[in-house]
C-alpha cells in the first residue's frame, strides 16, 4: 500500500481511504457483518484511513466503525466530522462551542475510543464566529480527545 502525508499532521495515511457513510443507512441497507469484514480486509491490505461523521445515520456509522475496528483501533486513523445533521435540527449547521463539546463526547462514545485522530468541521456555519469554534477545538485537542482538527467542504 502506498502512504502519503496527511497535511501537516505527521500522520501517514493510505492512498486509499475507506468512507463509512453507507453504513449509516443513507444509501440503503448494509449488513453490519459485511461492513465489519470489509473493514478487517481493508486493514489487512494496509488501508488505515477511515472517514465517518456523527451525521451519518445519526451516529450509526461511527458506532459500526468502532465495533468493526475493535482491538485493531491502533492500526487505524479515524477521521470524523461534526456540525450538521442532528436529530433535533436536520439540515442545520452548528459549530458553536457547546456543539463542539457535546459532539466530540458523543463521537467518542459511538466509536468506543478515547480519542479521534482527525476531527473536522463538516460544513461551514456562518452564524458562529470561526474563532469560537476553533477555541473549542483547541480545548478538546488539549484534553487529548482529538489529535488534529481541520475543515471539510470549505471553499474559502
């Protein structure tokens, strides 16, 4: 497997990543046993980067990934995202400090781990000052819940 640097994090990720959106149920029915076998095979082949989000099936994707990784968690670089698709406000974006702090704790619980490798703001939230979001992200990095942070779907 070919590996590449993940930005300036120092992480080396496989050139092929594994997206976990489909196990959240948005694409149709996916058997979790098949998903777990696919995760295991991907790890066996050297794929180490797994992408999910709290909004994929309202946490179902993160939970399935956590169960599938199991004891092999240390072999994986887990990337997850927050900031949209909440049960209490579908189609809304929320990158407030309160949401950052609540979301990381939910994601850690779903994933069955005590840290996330890369934590991304899923979509821009123009209502919340970027500094507020980044301050909260800095806090969870300092607490050891997240190794690196970044953005997804930002154009400017």
